[in-house]
C-alpha cells in the first residue's frame, strides 16, 4: 500500500499508482507540515475533508485506479485543531459513506494529549478509546503504535458486536 499524505496530487502520482497493482491511502492535510498546525481554519471541517477525499477518489477512478484499491484517511492532526479532530471523529460515518475503507490514525496524537493532559508516553488509554470510537464510526483500518493492546480492544469490540 502506498500511504500518500499528498493524496496523489503530485505530478505523475496518479499515473504511477494506476500502473501498479497496489492499494493506496489518500490522506487529507491542510497546509505544509512545517506550518499546518498554526491556526488551521475551516468553515465545516467534515464537509471540507469529505469533499476533498471524494474528489481524490474520483480522480483515482478516472486515472484507472480501481475503487477496491483505494482507502481514505481524514488526516487527524494534519492541519487540524483539537476541535477539528474531534469533529471528524464524531462524524466519521459521513466519511465512511464515501464507500471506501477509512484509515484512522489516532495513536498517541497531540490531540489526545490536549484532552487528557498526558505526555506521549501516557496516551495508551486515550489511544485505545479513540481507536474504539473510530471503529464504531466506520474506520476499518487502524494505524497504531500499541498493537497488542489495540488487538485486545478490537477483539472485545468484535465479540460485543456479535
């Protein structure tokens, strides 16, 4: 899988992926990584992220990338405030409605530190809570640091769903 924080917007990226038989993750980000966290603004973060990802899915399909090779990532923490990240998590079903797998990367994020007051090393519980909320919101792929603990959360969640 190619995990592209540029969502295949770089020149030649769509064609390069279309010519291969691999999956791709299209991530939303606003701004440049060096400055993107300096007062990011949206009128409606969920609507804007959804419109961007929808357009990138369409561009992929037009370039010949089959829908079953595409995943999307709302880009938690990439040009988004704490409030933006929480809104995206709360309204994740709206992104899942785009019909491709949703990747969620909340593990140890600074938003979790802002909410809990914990340093990176103390964010396991918050990371697990966010992973569970993402699953409930329609995420199908979790990007995590603490694999064993997250597997346990997923196992309990799956047992509960049955």
